[in-house]
């Protein structure tokens, strides 16, 4: 066997292993809870490196055990076309690129599906390689999972505070009751923190956070009127 053929065989095996393993994990997570994510491990490593006590509060619960207002709140805040697109909101991407060219403040255009793919399978940060992987995993979960499952995994894996992950943990720690008992106002406040949960707190909201909470609650009425999403 020539060297070129050996290299070609090696590359082929690597590619087949990559696609086979990633598809397998996506199919496993179609039904199994996601108890740990790369971001959780990264945050814990950073805490150890800085000589801090490990902070990790996370408790998986089915979406049926969350307030029905919570999916509505995060759609209102993060991705109002969640039920309409197939993983990518190209209108928002065009708008974000246009605003960047015009020198306006940068804003994200990631959908809930993209954020879920990043949270569960990848690491935070930028770069074309990671963005390419994010697009790949976004397409996979959109094909293999239902919108309800994507939302369920998203709400269980998002960072919601310092060492806090998912709806149940933040509900218990910041509001004193389980996620299923969260009020509309609670849900809107949690959603308001998502752009930067290490900076913004749903336990001690700033005046800006309260204004954003009010805006989100207004958008929630629009979502409820036009979206067919259901946790049932």
C-alpha cells in the first residue's frame, strides 16, 4: 500500500468516525437527559485553576415540569421565529451583518437551536472552525429532534447564573420554588439574563433588567398569539 493510499485510508476512517460518533450522540440525547455539558466542565476547571470552590448547580427536569411560560419567555427574548425556522434565522443574520458593517453595536443572531448545539456539544468562543461545527450540530438536531426536545434540552443546559445551569436550579436558588411554579414575571426575568447570566442576575435585577423584563412580557403575548409551541 502506497503512502498516499495509507493517508487516504486514515483520513477516511477519521471522517467516518467523526460522523458516526456525532450522529450517535445526537440520537442518544434525543431521549436521554443531558446531565453535563462542556461549558459546565470548563467553568469548573476555571474555578479550580483560580483556587475557588467548585460551583455547579444543575438538576434536569422534563419540560412538562417547567412553567409553560418559560419557553414563551425565552422565545420572546432570544428567538421569536423558533417555531418557523429550521435552525437558522437568515433574516436576523443579514440584519446583524448589516449593523456590523454600519459600525453599530454588535448583536447576536444565534437561534435557540444554535445555542443548544453549542451548549451540548461544543465550547464557548468564536472562530470559523467552531462556527462550522455549530452549524453542523444545529442541522443534526433539527433533523433528529423535535422542536419540543430542542427547547427541553436548551432550558436544562443554559447557564442561568454563576455556577447555575438550567431552569430548575435557577428557580430553586433565585425564587425558592421549582421551575413548574415560576410565574410569567419570573420567566421573563430569567430570559432577560440570558445574553450574559454572569453579569445579569434574576435574583437581584437591576433597573435595566426590570425594563427588559417588561419588554419581554409584552413580546410573550405576541408569541402566544402566533406560535403553536406546546409542552404537552
